[in-house]
C-alpha cells in the first residue's frame, strides 16, 4: 500500500519523533530459544495453541485525540506539526482476548 501511495501522490509519510532501541544479537538468540521451546511444547502437547490467550487493548479519546504512534501524515515535506493536548484526557479503553 505504501509504495502505491508514494508512486501516485509523490508524497512521503511522516511520523512523530520517536526513538527505538536497536535489535541486538542477544534478542535473536532469545527469539530462537522461544521458537525451540514452542516447538518442543507442541510436540508434547499437540493442542497447546488452544490454551494460549491472545489479548490487546486500545484507547479511544473522547475529545478526538489520535495516538501519534498510529497516525501517519502524507505530504511532500515534513510538516513539523505539533498538537497541544491536555494533561488528562477522557478516554475509553477497550480490551479484547481470543
């Protein structure tokens, strides 16, 4: 989707300033250990996936505020947008599990 929008509009997407830690080799090893553990569990208990609970939550602000982590601005140049928000906003939190 992103390459198509970029081709048709000649716009780039801009996201607010955020810093993320770089992945480390130890992260890869930890993920590998988890995969091996999961494969061993599946071999012992074939239906273990039925015991796993996947959950997520989302916040909906009642004043129309949008979480900047999920917001993308499409424009030819970085708009340097700053939005002033109150310290404590009214919100509704929704939690779901499968």
